């Protein structure tokens, strides 16, 4: 009985600690961007249109619906409210695809960065789901740092910034994720995102695509 009470107290303490820990975000660096890159990034985050999925075929629509249902079931424990969860997933899907990213990879990155906490703030000041550093609102935005706690704004910034890093690194995701986390060339963060990414893939996608580009040996 005493052992059970100790376990209950330990579990409660662990939950409290997890709720108060800062987000595990890195420190994105302010890059010296060419004017063309800065303009492209600014344009990428300027369009405020809400997510409106469009599909070329009925098969594409059905695949999206399958993805949405499966991801919703997996995310239910972290985001219990159905409407919040559905809006979050629809926005992740929209913004990831808009930036040419895999939505499952973006979900994995969010898991590592903020554990799906909308108002997460890291020790270095990164904000929101994708732990965007506030300086980006001055570099490519309207200087409104509080907007980084808006779901779509945060996801749009995060996806646009990661897309930029991928382009800078010629598609090397290992190095791009390192830049996103402020730890370029180190393996801990990219490997953590890869592990989380695999959790959010549909069963048919496990083991596919770009794992070789994650290898440490690709660092330059």
C-alpha cells in the first residue's frame, strides 16, 4: 500500500514537472539573408488565407481523410478537444504541403520542439508549436511577436523557415534540421525528429523516402 502511494505521488510529481519544463527548442540563428531570400520568406508568411484543402482526385481526398482520422486518433491524448485537434491537423497538413514538406515530418518536429503545446516558450525565447524565434517577426514579418502564439501563424513561420533551411542545404534534411535547432552538424536533434517522424507516418510510409539524407555522414 505504501509503495502504491509512493508511486502515485511520484507520478503526480512527474506530471507536474513535465507541465513546467521549458520547451526543448534550440536557438535558431539570425541568418544573413540575401534580399531575394528575405522577400521570398516574407511572401511565404504574408498570405493569411485559412487552410482550404483542395484535391485533384477523389482518391486524394480519401487519402487526406484517412490521414486526418489516423492522426487524430494518435493525437487525442495530447490534444483532447476534438475541434482543436482537427483544426491543428488540418493546418499542419496545409502549411506543410504549402512549403513542400511532409506533414508527418512536421508533426515529428513539433513533438520534439514543443510536445504540441501552443503556448510553449523555450529558455531562449522560442515560441509556440514550432518554437519560432521572435526575431523572425522583424526579419520577415510585421514585428508582432505575440502572433507566434497563433496556431496558423506559428506553423506558417516554422514551415517557411525549415523550407528555407532545406533549400540552403541543397535538400539535406540532417543539416537543415540542425540549422532549425541551432545545432548544425550534430546528430541528436535530427535523430530525435526522425524517430518522432516515423511515429506519425501512415503504415505504408514507414521506412520510405529520405532517411539516407538524415545520415550524419552527409554533414559538410
